[in-house]
């Protein structure tokens, strides 16, 4: 779910100053849940990018925090059999997003306190937030539920949506390593933008799949290396980097 394409939500969806507009966004989300249930689905990802602000003195921060969490709770309670996954992002289309980073998102989910809530980790969004993907995944898996993975890549200054592993190969590998160690068995999506420069979308997708399969195999082998676990336990970066290099490039 995303709301910014509707001009009626330009001042927010769940945090709009007009309670009638807020309820319209909530009802729209409930309708999406109903349609999802009818088709046999059980997971709805929500990106609340429209909930935020541009200027100092523009919003009442406490008020929009309460509105956001109350709305998420109402949506979650609508159908507890549908999992609701919150995808966070620092900004865009608003200058500042309310759910802009991992800490704020986890705090909000803790406040809402519903078992069918979790987080979608978007690799480029995490970089954009100044976070490390594997660390973000570890905290989500420990404090909430990791319900979705959007793989892509970027330079951390915006949501670039580049092909998987094109820029941050090592961080992508570490994320997959974390997923395998914790038994993640959910769906991995590719949130990439081949249309921006006219890449062939089929070939781009094939490249993403091939890259993930290759890195998944490397990460799987790394999870079986006791010497790597020992190096990580001892925070020995020289040993761990050497082992990872050999796993990727060979001796």
C-alpha cells in the first residue's frame, strides 16, 4: 500500500490533520486487506511515505505519532490473520517521514503491540537511513518480525533502486548471511528501477536472481564455517574479512 499518488493524501494518510481523510486512508487499507484475503494472500506491506512534514512548526509531533500508531492498530485489528508489514524510509515524497528509520519503526510497533505486525527491510532505504542492512535485520528479527525483504542497491544518498550487489556487495552478502543464520523463509522482492535508464527489465531481473543465488550460496557456506563464527565472536575483523574474501574470490 502507498498513498502519495492520491492528491487527497498530500498532507498525510494516517496522519492527515482532517480525521475524515485519516479514516479514508484506514478504510482504503482495510479494503486492500479484504481483497487480499479473498485471493488467499496473508501479507500486506504498507509504506507510509506520505506521513511526514517539510517545515519546522508544520506538525504537532505528538499528535501525528498518536494518529499513526492508532491507525496501524486499527488496521491490524481489522483482520488478525493478515500480516501487516511496515516499510520505513527516511524521506520522499515528504522531506521528513515519520517512520524514517529502524528505531522509530520498532518503537511504533512496540507501542501498537499487535502480533500480526512486522517490518519490511528495503536494502536501499536502510542505506539511505544511514544504517547497516544486516544489523537492521538482526534487530527486526530480535524485537519484531522480519516479514519482507526488498533487495536492490544504491549509494545511500537517495533511493537509487540499482541492481542487487552492484555497489554494496559485501553488505548484501552479510545481510543474506544474517537471514540464513536466523532461518528466514519469507519472500525476497527486487525493488529496482530498470526503467529509469531504459534497461531491459527481464534481463535486469535475471541478473538480480543470478546475483542473489550466487551470494546465497556463498553465505550458506559461510554459516557453516566455525572459524568465521569464532572470529565474529572475538570481533577479529582481519580474520573475518580474510575468510569472506576467500569465500568470494578463492584462496
